[in-house]
C-alpha cells in the first residue's frame, strides 16, 4: 500500500481518467492498472506507475483512432471507385446509344439538373 493517501488518490484519479481514455476493448487493462496501483509500496512507485500507464493509454488511443481513420479512408476509396464505375457505365451507355436515344437522354439529364421553373 502507498504511504501517502493524497498521492494515492491523485494517482487513482489519473488512472480512472485513463480508463475513460482507453478504447472499450482495453477496459480490462484499465482495471488491471488500478489494481496494480493499489499494490505499490511508495508514493514514487505510484507516480511512476501512473505515468507509465498514461503513456500506454495514449498509445492505445492513438492506435485505435488511427485504425478508425484508416477504415474511413478505405470506405471513401470504395465510394469513389463505385461512383467512377457508375459514371463510366453511364458514359458507355450514352456512347453506344442510337442518335434519337441520345437526344432523349440529353433532355432527361437537362431536366434533372435544370432549376425548377415556376409557371
């Protein structure tokens, strides 16, 4: 047990904040960190343990957020790829259409993108 209850409380508060900071998949780590803090023998050891846990928690949060942003980037790449495929399919349909069908397609596209006119 720590000899200074004030230092133990400050370290415990820091570790509780770190438990909040950690991703949900690492909540068992947070509980283990808090339990290990209770087993420290001195104020210095409690402080060192809390600082070490701070670095671990920050590292885990950074890896977690980086993984999430990488996933978002992948979703964006897929969406852009699908949009490009759709555009090329539409361009292919237009290019292979007969002349009278092209006029109808142009009129439909013009109606879609033109502002509504009040009568």
